[in-house]
């Protein structure tokens, strides 16, 4: 086991595990945030209305539960190195979308709120970089050169 790699994976996703757990304890607040920032496309209203009627919850509440579960389960899967590369890509896309919609500092006037959202966007950019590294990390390695060669080295596959 590569201890630095394991610790790095855990450090990268702890924010998602905690944030997702907090969202699960405040579904109404998360749903309100989603409702204030996202609008359902008119082409999808028939479909979302059917889902709302079937589940008995508004779309924003369904999305809040889905987002919270994605953060918690995705974070745990990466921490335990189960489908880590796949979940890294999924969470990379999730972070990119949420950054675009929730931390849109470019649409805000100068002031503390704009600065705060810009810092969150930059933090998310760093997290996306971590997910790119994780997604591109090789699954295994091979030794080149064989036993007894001075030029033995490990190359990623």
C-alpha cells in the first residue's frame, strides 16, 4: 500500500464526506440553495413533474438528496480506493458544475461576497486538479529491466 497516496486520497475527499453529511442533515436548506440557483429547463418540466408526482417531493429536494449522497458515497469510495478513478471523474464534473452555478463571482459586483466566491472557485479549481491527478494515476506499474539490471525502474501503465 502506498501510504502517501492513501493519505492524499483521504485528504482530497474529506471535504466531500463532511459537506455531504451536513447536506443530509439539512435537506431543506440544500434544496433552497438549489432552487435559488438552478432553474429546470422548460423542455424538462413534464419529465420532472412526473418524477415529483411519483416520489412525492419537489425536484430541488430530490436533487439535494442526490447531491448529498454523491458527495458522501463518492468521497468514501475514493478514500477506500474503490472505483477511485471513476469517482474522481464524476466528482470533477460535479465540482465544475457547482463552481459555475454556485460561485459565479464574475457576475457579482466588487465586494466581500465576490471575493468570497472567487476564493471558493479557486479552491474548487485546486480540488479539480487533484481529481485530474487521481483520475490519471496508473492502476498498476511494471518493472522495466528485470532482476540484476542497474537500470531497473518502475514505469506506469
